[in-house]
DNA sequence: TAAGCGTGGTC
DNA sequence: TGACCAAGCTT
């Protein structure tokens, strides 16, 4: 391995060694903007509590707010504490998940509720490492719950924040496909020292990406930091580098899984094989999709070729 | 590291 | 109209 030679006359990229990144010039305007423009979302109310925050974070993984809202309300009314969900069959979580998509999240949220009940006395932990150990919680969600529910100081790096940083600080239209070490380092460097301010900054920078600095139609005229945005000041250069990989869906196993599970969600008695066979004409793919659902624990096969959502 | 995993809205 | 996108996680 040859050590790369550092070009002698280049300015260090923001967040790189030797480049002091101080976010104070961003914190104040973004937090002030958040104070007047933040959406009134139920999981931001004090009564939502840590469990409400956690439920919302699971549901919001790759799913828009507008579709989460009604399911969230029903969910919290039915299972106001982790122990309430833990006492249910996992299939009930999958059913209540409805059409939010990625139903493995429902199974993992149920698993997390069981773990919280067993290991944490029924209280959502505030410690990042303990959160990370729960099923369905990765780096982002652990930081989000610790920050939003408990006011802890964590870099909360979701797709919105990554885009805001890419533009405002790094000066490019889009962040890399996958989160890089440089992005994590930058996010940590920009984190306000004070715990309360850091938590506020996390929510505010995220909201800015969700409402103003969006992927397709950035609204710089409404942006509190437009005057200091590196990307805008550079003339909004187009995206360079590898194309952002899109998601395919039509004709995939994913689509077939969705159709199969929709039948099982609606049914309240075991479903015969023939009913499932109707959702997809191609038998090989259909069988593969069903096997996958069973392997994932989303579907429970019964003797006699019948199926249902999992009871255990 | 990259692929797999749902669903529906938007332009 | 179809490609893109939406508060990611797991393997």
C-alpha cells in the first residue's frame, strides 16, 4: 500500500484534518428557523415520551411523514407502552403496520419492545449503545432516540442532514450513496458543545432538509443559511460522480412479497395456499417470495398448506 | 460493500 | 409516465 501524497497547495476539505470546522455560524440561524417553522408532529409532543419517539423513528425509516401519521396514532393508542406491544403476538404488529412498507420493521419493533420489557424494565433506554443493541435500531435511530427523546448530544445523520451538510458545507448537490467516515466526522465537528443545543440542532438540521433543502427542489429563498451555503455560492454545480442508484420494484420479489402479505394482513383465519396463489401468476417466483417471508418470520406456515401472520 | 427489503406520492 | 424519492437496517 502506497501512502497517497498530499497535494501541496489544496485547501483541506471541510471536516478533514487541519480544517477547523465550527458550526456556530449555522447553529443560530437554523435553530431560529426551526423555532418558527417546525412541523407540529405528535411524536414531538412531550406526552409522546421516549416510546413514542422510538415508534415514530421505526415508522419513519424510508417512509414519509404523511403516511406514518395515522398508523402512529393507532399504534400508540393500542400499545401506549413497550410492555403492551411485547405482550402481543408479533403478527399483530405486522397487521397493525398496514401498508407502511418494509414490514420487517414491525417485527423488529415488536422484538425491541420485548427486549425493552425484559432487559430494561419496560423503559426505552437512553444510552446509545443500549439502543443500538435493540433489533431494528442502527446508528441513525439510536442517535435520534437518544437525542430527541432524552436530549442527549449525538450526531444524527439521516438522509436530510447528509444532504444539508453536502450542500451547505461541502458544496455538492448530493451526498455519497453510502454514509462515509468523512461525513460522520463532519457531523461530529458541527455538533454544538452544549447538550441541549446539540439536540435542538439535530432536529433543526433534519427539518431543514425535510422542508427546505429537499432532494429535487431546494427552496433557497426560504433557507436561513442560503447566504453561507457552499453549494449555492459555487453556483449550484450539478452532481458529479457515480449515478445515485435507484430502487427497482416492478416485477421483483419485493412486489410479490407485498401482495402475499397483504392477503395475510386482511385475513383473520389461516389462509389456504390457493388464496395466495392468486396474487402472482409465476409459480417459481411466488414460491420463492413466500419462502422468504417465512424465513424472515413474517409468515407462519401451518400443517396442511395454510399460512398466517406469526403467533410467536 | 452492496444488495435486498414495500408502498405510494410527485413531477 | 416512469423514474425518483421518503427520519435505514441487516446480512
